C-alpha cells in the first residue's frame, strides 16, 4: 500500500487508493511538501480514480490534507471521482468548496490558468 506521487506541468499529482487511510497524514503531507518545494509546484491534483467509495474516515483524512495545504500557496484540485463519491461531495457541499475535474488532464489544464 502506498500513495503514488508524480509531477507534471508545475503540478503534483497524488494518486490515492482505498489503503491510503493506513498511512499517517503527516507522511503524506511531508511527501507533498517535498515535491512542492523541490519542483516549485503551483498546484496539487488529488487523483481518486482508485478510490471508488469514500467512508467518513477517508473523507476526513482528505479534507485534513487539503486544509493543511492551504498555508503553502498551492491550489488543490480533485479529479476522477466515482459517481458515488460525486454524490458524497454534493451531500456534504464539498463540491462547492473544491475544484472537481473528471480527469487528470482537465485538472492540469485548469492549474495552468
């Protein structure tokens, strides 16, 4: 189990799967911030393609990560939400608070603006 990180077009891409909850938030944030500082990233894209269903612990962890990133002058986008996760984001009004995209490419294109 791991969280996959890569960078592309001045954005860091973090791919989450259902096992990411077992990794401490601080470990995930440390890796994101290392990427952000070493590569001068302007945006972070959280790819949720391999996370078909969010339980409350996972949702809380993602929100905690996003909240922690607010201090680092980086925009955060979420992409590849399953239909069920779109409904969860809509029910919690997170769809109004965060930039949601249907693909990594769409999120990357938006991060260039």
